[in-house]
């Protein structure tokens, strides 16, 4: 993966996390970086509080889907495009009652 693609992915995920946390009651953002030498990967986990508990973790990656006012809904769609052309990176999106989670795994 090219460094600007990595920067773009990280920028979109952080921007989304900040905005979602800002509109939630808790205003929580957790970021962790882990190196897993046994499985030959680096993991970046971004967790944030969020208010829309009905968010569909698959649909948000479709082109034009957004909850942000005056936005195009291209950020996560763009991430999916980058992921499909690089075979050493995965993104897992999950949610709990309190946290929305994006786990980026980069294999080396």
C-alpha cells in the first residue's frame, strides 16, 4: 500500500470517529496501535462513542451514504476501494451498545 493511501484511510477513520464522538453524550475516542509479530501484522484500533445505534456497519461503505450534513458520503466508500486493491490490509467494523469500532490490520 502506498503511504498516501494509508494516510487517507487513517484520516477518514479518525475524522469519522471524532465527529461521531462529538455528537454523542459520552464523547469517547480510544486509539491503540499494536504490533503482532507472531501473526506478522500491525493493528490500529479506533473506538468511539456514537449516538446512532441503528447504524448499519455494511451499508456505511456504500457510495453516497452519510449521516453528516453537507457531506458526500465518499469517505468509507473510498476506503473500501483502497482495501480491494491491496491484499495486505483488512478493516473490521463492529459496534457494541457503547462503542463503534474500526480495526485496521496491516500484514507484513
